[in-house]
């Protein structure tokens, strides 16, 4: 892997401390980190900050909880690249790396990892008249069906 797109949840990673540490580990391991954050909020790590995902990224690294992982999965799905999560949430069902295990990110740069394929759900939303409102919406682990008032 040559380039990693690091996507933090600023509410869970206050001050981007974990995200910046992840970027430093990636950079010292020969990977180019691209931190999805405002450079004005990252201090000395502003050199890693980008406003959007570069088209040549090889992996998405999410810093947050499972909700952050699901949100950022759209980047990975649209670009057909692997995604890994650093768990700052409670459950960590989808995010497998704990903050104490950040040094394991160096394995990504060495291509020393295994990609685990996951099934996606595809959803079409059709109103009562048969009109397709949304088609081929992708979901990572569940779909909620509710009514509007």
C-alpha cells in the first residue's frame, strides 16, 4: 500500500490525537497518509490534511466507532478499496484495531494483511405508486425500515 486515506470522527477523536498518531506511523512505515481534516485544526500534522479523498488511495482507515466505519465505507465502496477501523466506540463490531494497537498499521504499508470480504446489501426504495425513489443504495450491515409522518 502506498497511500492511506485516514477518516477521523472529530467527536470521538478530539484534537485528532489518534488520527495524527496513525498518520505518523503510516508515514514512518513508507505509506503516504492523507488525513480528512481541516489543516487549521491539526497543528504540526497539517501536512497530512486533505479536503477530499485522493483518487489514488489504496486503503481507507477510519478512526471512530462502528457508525463512523459505516459512514466512511462509502469512500471504500465507491473506490473498490479495503477499509479498516480504529475503534474509539463502545462495541467495535466493525472496527477491529484498538488505539493501543496502532503500531499494527505498519503492516498495511508492508502489504502484510488479509482482506476479509463482506457482503453488502443493495436497497431500492419504491413508493406506493411504483416510482423508484432511490436505487442501488448500498448498506454495510443493516437497513432500517420506518415510516415518515
